[in-house]
C-alpha cells in the first residue's frame, strides 16, 4: 500500500507542475502579442517603432523570388506586397492597382491573355492597351500563337495614338530556338512582328514615346483562311526614363 500511495503522489505532483506551467505560459500571451519582435545575434532590444526589428552585420533578409509570369499570376495581391523578380532582376511591390518596380522611375504594366480566335483582320488583344505618357518603356513579351494551319503566319501589331520616337524591338530566336521577323514598312506606320512558329516567342526591347497616347497591341493571321488560337501570352511594360 505504501508503494501505491507513493506512485499516486508522484502522478499528482506531475499534474500539478504541468498545470502551473500552463497557467504561467498563458499569462505571458498578452505580453507576447503586445510587444514587437527583435531578431539579433547580440540580444539587442527591438526598436519601439518596429513590429519586427532584425539586426545583423553578416546576413540579410531573403524575400520570395519568382519570375515575372509567376508574380503577375498572384491572386488579389495586397497593397505593399513585395517580391524579387528573377526575370527583371529587381524588386517589385504592389501599389494597390499595379505592380511597380522599386528601381524604376515610372510605372509598370503587366497583362496576360488567353484563348483568342484570330482571323485575317487585326483584333485588339484583350487587356493589351496602355495609356502612356512621354518616355522610354522597356517591353518584354512571351507570345504563344497556336496556328490552325501550318501555312498561316501570326502577326503582332502595335499602334500608338501619340507620337513614337525610337523603337527598338527584337525577337530572341535563341531563347526558344524559334524564328521571327519584323516588318516596319506596312504603309500605315505600324510595327509588325511576324512569327513563323506556333511555339512561344520571346520579344524584348524599348519603345520611346515623345507625346502621351494609347498603345494598343493587335494580332491577326497574315495568310490563309483559318484562324489562330492565341494562348498563354504575357506582356510587361516598364517605364525606365
């Protein structure tokens, strides 16, 4: 009987200790939530104005890294959300309406589109219309045009209602091992980008605007009776000057 009583007393003491520890931890919760947080190898107290104060002399803070396409696909980004874009090699934040480049002197515009049936007449690409002021804009586009006929070529056309300055665009044929060409002499002052492959093309370069206006991108089949299904294309414009 003495042994059994001793075991019962020990179990009771353990329960008592656990109860006391639980009460102690719960009592600390209001204080924990009320205080700011400091992370430091020196044990320095966090600054009272910061909810999070990180101090280090040999390490940095690493925020999420992603491509432009992945960043543009973020659903309902919060104002102030920041990421590092590995495509542009720069930091970006969401300003409540658009993504903005931290190192850019102006605005950033990003658009995607999909599933658009093309005909022989030019059609505006949904969402690919931009109201621009004067300046220099860096253009980066990934265009995938799935042709309905091997004989059909897909033409990307841009039209600006203001005045264009220097336009320098190229198709990176080595990027996806595809081919493409430009036609800037179509009689209308437009710029045509012709892709002869149904795979993704990487278009990049700069557009200078010398007056405010609206920039619109259009697409069409350049030959044949069939249409083109326009799939999974992304474009971004960054004002750099």
